[in-house]
C-alpha cells in the first residue's frame, strides 16, 4: 500500500519482516529506507508501479543500518550511483566493515554492505524533493537511529524509535546496558515536537502521538524495573524473525539452530541463566497461543505477514 503523505512523497507500508519505506517521485528520486534484502523485487516493483525511476535515485536516507531498513541499498546504489546517508555513527559502522554493531551478524541477518557516502548530524536539515526534514538522533534501539521531522505539516517519520502501541527490540548485548535509558531519553526528546501524524518503521500511520509516546515510555520503564521482561520480549520477537528469515524448521532443528547463534545463548545467559531450554519452550508456546507461530506437518513457521 502506498500513500502520498506530502506532495510527491509516498509512504509504503510493509509487513513484519521489512520496514516501511518512502520515496519522493522526482527526476532524481530520494528514497528513505529500502526494506529487507530478500524482498528487493517487491520493494523496487512498488516504486516502479508509481512511476518512480529508482535507477535514477539521487539519495537514499537510511534511518538506521538494521537489515529490514537497508535491504535494497546496495542494489539501488549499484544501479544509480546514488549517495547513501546514515547518521555518522552508522556511517562509521559501514566504513569499518562492522557487521556486528548493525546487528547483521549477531542475529544472522541477510544484509549486503553498501557505500555510505554521507554522515548525518543531529539537528541538520535534509531536502527530500521540495520538503525539508530535520534529522534527530534517537539512540536506544540502535546507536545510529534517527527520526525525520517535517515541522510545517507536523509529519514525523519515526522509524523504529516510536511505534503506535509497542516498542522495538532493545539488544543490550550490542547496544550496551544503557540502551533502555537511551531509548527513554530519545522518547522524551520527541515530546517537544509539533506532530500531527506519525509514519512509523513498522505498522500503519497514526495520529495519537502523545498516547504513543506515553505507552512507549511506560513500556521502557517496566523493562527498567524488571529486565527479565525485556529478555522474554526479545526471545519472542527474534524467534518470529528467525522463522521469517530462515524457516520453516522442525522444532528440534530450530532449537539446534538457536544454540549455534550468537544471540540466543547470550540472551538466555544474560536474563535467564540456567533456564535456556525452559524459556525457549515457554516463548514458543506463548507465540503459538497468540497465533504468531504455527505448526504444520511437524514444522514451525511464522504466521505473521512477512
């Protein structure tokens, strides 16, 4: 689904695996995020359907370097020779060939490196066609996370910093033990903005900016009060992502796969020492009851829209 949110600027809502993304239709288009790598054909096809000549892209603005937001960056850059901009922290990851800090290797994600040609600074303005967005650095979910704010219309492209009724995964193993506090500070910073409508990195747009902020802050505070809740949340989310990226799996094969990853042993040791298999079974059962995971023919798969 594509919505024209400002003159010539379109929003594309995607499923659970890919982040939502944006494109400014112009002689030299500007893209904001490019979804997940395995869905490149769908991403580029959606642009072509709107007459957006992505092979002539001038600039890709990436809200952070996670795989579900930069998946088509290299393909578009190779075809167009465009610039790609990240917050300077993310540019540092790419310049150093660091696949850990953007989570690619920690979570075993599909991601192709690209040339980040521009480092964005907090507070600077970027042109997206006739529109000017202010860059705000919002670490917590990711050290290089930004949101983009257009103050005249009150449009906030919140990426993974603010969702309507949830918060994103917080990975203390990569982001550090101050990640929750950083996310809370980022949310507090957004509260002063004039916002009429929010276009998040996942899920549909929403107008209840204040309500979403309060729900997000309350969730972060609950995790600060009891970090085991953060661990349980992380287990469930990444189990679903693993099934979307790698599945389906026979149940015991999934267990063996998880033990061989960096993220699963770290998560259970960090939040549930000595209870890894028990927590895995609990998380899987909770996901089955919720309908997020299904079992067919002895194989586990994600039941959410990719």
